[in-house]
C-alpha cells in the first residue's frame, strides 16, 4: 500500500517538475523510495517465509483490455 501511495505522489510531481516548480531531485527521491518499498516487501515475504498469492486478472479485464485495441 505504501508503494502505491508513493507512486501516486511521484505521478503528481511529474507535471510540477516539467513546469520547473519543483526540483527534479524530488521526483528521483520518490522513485527511489518506491523502489525501496518494493524491495522491502519482497525481502519481508522471503524473511517471513510467507507464501504469496499471485494476482490473476479476471476474464472481464482481458476482454476490456483487448477491446480497446484496434486491430
């Protein structure tokens, strides 16, 4: 959850960096923080010997995804 919030903050900062309203270092920091959260979550799963449940997309997701493409 913390990674998704960090990614949202990173996306919010991008337009501000493009307008030179925020130092680009802020965007880099948020990106690295998101990377850290990802690695920390992977490490904690391994450390706690927890079995992960893989995410499987529902059929509706695939149907919606493929209908949006024009072949």
